[in-house]
C-alpha cells in the first residue's frame, strides 16, 4: 500500500515531531506522547513525564520540533 510508514520501536537519535498529545490520569497531566519521524522516514513513538513539558505541551504541539529519542523517551533539542 502506497504511503504506508514503518514504525521503528528501537530507534534512538534525532527525529522531528509530527504529532503529540498529553495523557491525563484522574484530571492530572501524566505524560506527553509524541509521534516523530526520523531521517529514514520511519515513525517513532516516545514519551516524557517532565512537569515543565507536561505544561508546555498543553499549550503547543511542537510540530516540526526536533527531539532526541533514547529508550522510548524524548527530550526537546535546544534551538
């Protein structure tokens, strides 16, 4: 099927955010989950539970921001 993307569950390195959401538990933000795309065009799913990012991602999606992914977690790269 044309347009199908592969998911790389073991990817580590830089990738660009293409989607994000904040997950809540008992009305409290619990984690940010992103879908990112690496240079090979593969998709990567990662999360972060840092309180400052939980607040930040409730205000903006950070689409096209570059993140560093390691062991299923991400951090935003400094601009």
